């Protein structure tokens, strides 16, 4: 089954639903990942708090894969660029530092 994810909130909901569908508690998923229950709760609550590599690990532990597929309709022009013009200046999207240790 495919899960369309366009926002961190949608990813959060899908991660939680996938875990529950597999009958896993946050503690059990944490054990599979080598982290504690509170870390799993944080990931589910704010999936932007982990790196892409860690997200792929979480998805693997849940038995799913990440697949990038072209959208049926092209996204709006602003969504295609990591920067946008603000009052005549280009401002970069804020990024969190990498979360190297779980």
C-alpha cells in the first residue's frame, strides 16, 4: 500500500499507524532500533527530529520502504526550490542540525 506524505504531520501519523498495525509498542520498536521508548515517542511526534538515514532505519524496522515517485500533477513553483524570495532577498529554508546519535 502507498502512503502519500507531503508534510511532517502526515509522516508522524503514518509512522504511528504503521507501528500499531504491526502490533508493536513504542518500547518494542525502540528495542529493534536500539533506542528507548521516549526516543520513539519523539520520532513519532516530530519526525523532523531525525536524519534521513535514521528515518530509513525506522521504516525498515516497520517493514516498509521509502519510494520516491513523481506526482501526478507538478507541484507549485515555490515547492520546487529550497529557497524562496522574501522582500527581494533569497532566504534558505531552516534546517536542523543532523541528529547523529539517536
